[in-house]
C-alpha cells in the first residue's frame, strides 16, 4: 500500500516544476546562446532599447532559475518514491481507527463481555 500524502505532494511538486519551466523558462533560454555565439549579452525591455550587460549575470540568473525548477522536480520525485515505498497508511493503531468497521468491532467486543 502506498502513502497517499507523499504521492499527491510529489505529483503537485513535479507538475509545479514543469509549469514554472514552461511559463517562465523562455526568458532564460538566450543567455547561453548569446554568450557562446556573440560574447556579449543584452538586457531587453519593452520601453527602452537593448542595453549591454555582463554575460555572467545573465547566466547566473539562468542557473538559479534552473536550480529552483530542478529543486521542485527533484523534491517531487523523492516524494513520489517515498509515497510508493511508504507504509504509513498501514501503521494505524486499532484505537485510532474510525469508520464502519471500527464501530462493528466495538459492538462485537461489548456483546462478548455480556
């Protein structure tokens, strides 16, 4: 039996990582290409012409973004593995159980005492 908490958390984290990469990733794609091909990098904005910047800053921003995305995806994968291997659902004490089967067990226990 799997531990559903970690499985759900893992799915959400992996989905969030890919969603962030898909939505915001296009802003960080050009840094490596500009650095390798041209040697100069530019900062682009909507209201002003491109300005020349140091390529190492742009590559550092790209690396930090990629690290955050990989952190989400990695944490999701670890959580999924922990969820599949987990047995938390099976470690419920009998006195903590609830539901119809718990009530039936209490009724049969009381009838045996009489």
